[in-house]
C-alpha cells in the first residue's frame, strides 16, 4: 500500500490526509500568517512585523555569551543567521503541527494562535512600538488560525459530496485542496513582497543623494607612510562598504533627513529640538577617527577608520546648558536601542565628539546611522556610537542603565591599548629568510608610542610605525624578521603615549573589552 496515498482510519472507512498534505497545511497557514502580519505592519510601522519583532526581542533576551558566540561565528552575518534560524524553527514547527493535526485541527490551531500571541507580546515589548502596532500581530493570529482550519477541513471533508476526502483516488476534494493551498501560498508570497515594498517606501537613498556635505574645517590629508598596504596592513581609511558593522538592528531604520529630529533634554538649562537643517547651519568639522567595537576579540576585525563630518557634540550640550551632577548622556536610537556616554568624555577639551552626518565625504550610509549618529573617540561603540540618533537626555549613571549595562556590561568603557598582526595570517606558510610582518595598533585618545614583536618567545624587536595621523586613530606597523624554516609563534604588543603597555593577560570582550597579546602560529617553508 502506498503510504502517501492511502491513509485509512481503522473501522471507519475514512482516509486521513497524506503526510505531505498535513505538513503543507501547517506550512501554508504559517506563511499566510506571517505575510499578512508583515503587510499590515508596512501600513502601521515596519518594525511591527511579527517576524522582525520576535527576532528583535530574541536579540534582547539572548544571553551575552550566546551573542558573543554568534558574533565570533557569523561575524557581521549574525543577524542573517538569526533570521535563517528562526525561519527554520518556524518551518519545522509548522510542518510538525500539521502532521499532528491529521485527525484533529486542534494542534495546528494551538500553534497558529500561539505564534500570533508571541507576535503580540513581542510587538508590545518593543520600546518604539505601542498598541497602535498591535493590529499587525493580531492579523497574523487571526489569519493563521482561519487558514489552518480552512485548509484542514478541505483536506478532510469533501464539502460538495458531504463526506470525507478519499485520498486513495484522484477526485474533486483532492483537487480543491491542491488548488486552494497553492493559491493561498502564492497570495502569501505576494503579500510578503508587497509588504516589503510598502514598508520600504521611505526613500532613504533619495534623501541621501540630495545632501552635499562640505566641512568648514576639513581633516588634514592622510600623510604618506600612514599605512603599509604593500606589506599587508589595511588602508588607513576604511571604505564605507568595508567599515565594520555590529549592532542590534535586525532591520535598518529608514529615516529621511527632512523628517529627522533630535531632542536634547533632561538635566539641561534649556531643551533643544534640532532638525537636520539646524545641524547643516552650524560649523561642520571633519575628523579622522577610528571606531572599535567591544565585541572585538584579540586580533579581531571590528576596528575601522573614517573621515567623519559633523557638528561638535560638546558645543550642542554647552548650548543646552549641562546642569551640575549630570554625568551621563543617555541617547536613544530610532529602533529603541539606548546608550550611556560619560559627559566628561564628551565635554573634555579636544574630545572631538561629534553628531556625525557624513562619512568619507558622503552622507552616512543607512546601515551606519543615517541621518545622524554619535561618534565619541576613545570609547567602545556600545557607550559612544549611537546610530539613527533621535533622543539625547542628560542624566546620571545612578538614574539610568543603558541597553548593554542592563545586561551587565560596563558603564564606562575606554578603549584598551591593543595591537593586531595582519601579516602573516594564522597558519599561513611564508618563505623562510627575510620576511616582513605587519599589522595595526590602537590606543584612541592616547596615541600609540611603540609596537614590539617577538618570534618564538625570543627578544622583543621594535617595529617601524607608520606616520601618525592623530591620537584618535589606529597606527600601522611593520618589522623585518629573519625566519629559519619551521613552525613559529609570533606575538605583538603595543605601548601608548602614557607609557601603558598592552597587557599579556587575556580577557574576554565582555564586559569592557578584550585584552592580551595577539599571538599567531605560522610556518616558514624552505
């Protein structure tokens, strides 16, 4: 007997839907639920899409060791991996629920209702959403339940003949199920596409293209000898497309410059509400700055350098009037993420803290914070680099815990003195004899004074440093080595201008940045 075509319940003469039809019922119902919710969210708020809301909430609830693992494993594709994992789990759950519902629609009904309820809870948990966004997940709930029960009935009862569908032989009941489920699946796909198009109706790129940024004070040109790209270092200025990105946004907020507003409030003498044109009317300065993510492992890639164009943040706060006792600037992104920055770091003379509008000669790319982001040199990004900035409140560390501080990360996180070996790569085979090793070092706001390397635990050798651009940027290094054939271990350490040497003691990135010498193993071949 063909197991996929003949499913007869003993003693009744009634046939159950085959396995594929049962699984398809669950899959199509969940697809319809998610697509309808996504479409309604496009009309209400794109972040209300149940799939995205659940994903963002999952990011918020994920323990930081798991986040660290995801960043280490998937790098900047961690969000893609999360969405793919969610899709796999939802698909598998929908198929199983359909299989369990061959005799009764109850399991699938419970699943559809449960997924809808999770979507409602996730939307209500988002800091930038409220009850006006609830129609999106509620639509998912209703559509999921209705479609599942509808398809389940079609797969079980031939309504025209008034008797169970006999899946053992071709007939009208089977055709009706196939045609209906295919049509619903197609409609779900079309709905998802329309939702994506409508949700992306804010033309961010047109807004960016209309902006021309000309700094009143340009950054000095990068001097010759600032990098050693021929020896394996990255270029001194990181192209926008290559600039690292680590944040919690599953979907990049889409804001037009003309719609942007920044409220500066809290412990200030006068509240400010700034528009993009307000910033353009102020003196624009360009600063060459290296940013570094606290998630960067020893030797990791999450450091980049750009020419940022913006307005002095300390001038804006001075205009608002910082009241005594205010020691934290709490900032909020358009997607609800929060950051806490020490006021003393912003207001210190020569801090170069910016409300940044541009990056490497063009308006900020959307994924890097367009229209406006914060840049505060010398601090890890989670306490200094709010993207898609919309709110700034002067407060105290005692009164407010930012997003990552709530998850036990440090309140204040100055960037540690670090170095990295870029050439040779780990486990690379290089020619024996004369060989040039190269890399980068950084100690933002202090500056790099010296880099040393050693091979196989031997004496430290001072490397040649690239031309210094400023104390807020990385510094390249190179060193010539004599390598006998065989396996070798190479270590690097940096010393900043305060005399503080990079510690050999290993520390994980969380809560306040990784530490330790970057050590690689490679082979010199004869």
